């Protein structure tokens, strides 16, 4: 269901979701979602993923009585699907009031959007809808956000520009993405002496111990295969793949693709990451030198214009082009609007781009990050990351909430061993700056 279909697209053009007021079974109407009639399927999906999200469910039970989030009014702008529904419902059960919208126009899982929480999100929003949905979550007559939970920085950016008075009253921001964190740093460190434009503390989730190692690495490792298979039904074994960027996402993708029998090349700008790729057995090459051979090209740099017309022009016919980075900047999409090229829609997240000589590139999700648009989420990974987003308990400890789900038995230090290592028996077991 998360891939969407042509019928989704047709419905989207017939119905204007923004103007379509619907009510749930309890008469609640403060939301805009695709089809409220799908809610039973959505609820079943949520029930299903709750079983994999042991950490969050444990947190609900442990903290529900304390209501640690009472008074929190959270503008939530993240991917909206069954897994994040569990997260959103957890925040509500811990006392927060929320208004939620999607951080990506393609990633919403329509049937998982029904709740008594105001949600403004549907798959295939236009850009205008996207910003409208965010604005519905900033303030209403009786509610205004005092916290933002953001993935990509769009909600933060919109609030700071269009609602400056409300923005100044914020109590905190949690940002999940690298580009969003980058913008937050830009807001607080301007020219020397200039006041920070950031009115409140912000939590940089990307630098938490857990996020890159679980969400980023494992999500990429599982997601890349799922995304390629679901969209193109491609046989991966024996394919020549180039992965641009060997950070956490690139490492996950490269490893998964090699496991499937692909011949994987890597491009990097950072010598440390390049060396890591070499030591893991991936040849580090320049994209220009390899492009003619590549069957599948995956970008994961978080950068812009990594793949440009210079590369498109030399690609093999049938080359699959996709992006695992946050936004849609890595593939030069404006170059692909060239009048000489013909676009043919194959599936809702697959386009053929045909060159005058008949060669075609298979572009996934219009250059937006493929795993959020074209695959199901890994519930366990979302659970691990969501627990990190809570400042109520320490992130490293939160990892232990998930161990029972995996049947893991932790060894306990005895007094003598703890003294010998110079640590507390209950942890932390590593210095603050330890690189896991
Ligand atoms: P990272 O910073 O660890 O890695 C990016 C790597 O790309 C770096 O090593 C950098 O040196 C390299 N790079 C930059 N420009 C390059 C270029 N022109 N050519 C080759 N290499 C280049 O970041 P990350 O955690 O791996 O995340 C990468 C992107 O993926 C970000 O946009 C991030 O927001 C996004 N992300 C995606 C997912 C997902 O599930 N798809 C999950 C988390 C993050």
C-alpha cells in the first residue's frame, strides 16, 4: 500500500483533499486525509507494527502515569505512516497535544492517517498543499505550537518566516535530518556579534548515538533493496552499481547491494570515508569514469547536483537512477526538464526519461529519497529512533528497551569488574565521546 498506484493518482486529480471535509467515527473532523473510509486497514497496520516497536510500547507503559509531555503542544512534520503513527500516538499518550503533517509529498501511507489527532497529510500532495498542511499545524484559534518535531526543517523554516511572533515563543525544536540541522546551525551562528535567530534550544537528532547507527544505516541497508525491487522488479545479482557518498546511508546501501550479488563502486569526497570504502572492498572511483558501465546509480551524499546532464548523457539505456539522500537535490532535476527529453510515467514513483537517440533512464520517485517514497518502513528501526527523540530518558539507555524484542540477554558487570573499568555498574559504560 505504501507504493501508491495509478488509481491513487487518478483519485488525487478528481478529489481536492484540502477541501474535502470528512469525519471519523467519533465525529472528529479536524484533519485532512485521503480517505477516512480506509481507517480500519490503517488501524490493523498500526496494530501490526506495534508488535515490532517494543521500545516505544514499553516507554508508553513506563511513562504514561507521569505524563511527561503534559503542556507540550507539538507541531509534528515527519513522514506519516503506520510506524510514525505509533510514535505520534505515544507522544499523545504521554500528555502532548499535537498537530501533524508530512515532511514529504510522496511518503504518506494514506490508510494510516486516521486518529483523533489532527493530521493533514496525503500521498501525492502538490507543493502548495504541502505548505498548506504545514500551516494548518502551526496554529488554530485555540491552539498554537510550542514545540516543533521536524524532519527536513520545512516546518521550522515556515514558522520562522511566516509566523515570527509564534516562532519566538517556541520552547524547543527537535530536528531529524542533516540538512535541517545544518539550517539550525546557520540560524544560530551568523556573523560574530549578531544575535542568534534561533529562539529556543534545538535537539540535533542526527548526532545522537542511536540515529545514524540504527535509523540511517539499517534503514538504508534494508530500504535500498526493497525500494529497487518494488518499483522496478529488477534482478539485482550481477548488476553494476555506483553508490555516491559513503557515509552511513552509503555504507548501508553498498553493503546490501553487494550482498545481493551486485558489483558495487563508490564515489566519495572525504578521504576517511573513501579509505573506509576501500578497506571494505569497494573500489572508489570518479562518477565520470564509471558512468557508462552503471546499471543502477544511487545517490546518498546529502549534497546537490551530484548527478548532472554530463552524466545523464553518458548513461546506459535502462540505467536506474535513484536518491537515498534527504531531499531532491542530488540529481539535477532541472536538467531533466530539458525539452529534448520525453518523460513517460510507468508507475506512480517510476518515470522513463527518453533521450532523442532512444536511450532511456529509469528515474525513481522524481529524484526524491526513494526509501521513504517507495518502501515500507522498518518498524523496529523507527521504534529505536523514536525513543531517541524523547529527552525524558537518555538515548543510550533507550537502546536497552529494544533488547527483549531481539531476545538479547545483557551481561551485567560485577562489582570487581566495574571497579576495574572505572565505570558505574549500571552504566554509562563508555565515555561521552565514544564512537560506537
Ligand atoms: P553522511 O554525511 O554520513 O554521508 C554523506 C557522504 O557523502 C559524506 O561522506 C560526504 O563526504 C559524501 N559526499 C558529499 N558530497 C559528495 C559528492 N559530491 N560526491 C561523493 N560523495 C560526496 O550522511 P548520511 O547520514 O549518510 O546521510 C546522507 C543523506 O541521506 C542525507 O541527505 C540524509 O539526510 C539522508 N538520510 C537518508 C536516510 C534514508 O533512509 N534514506 C536516512 C537518514 C539520512
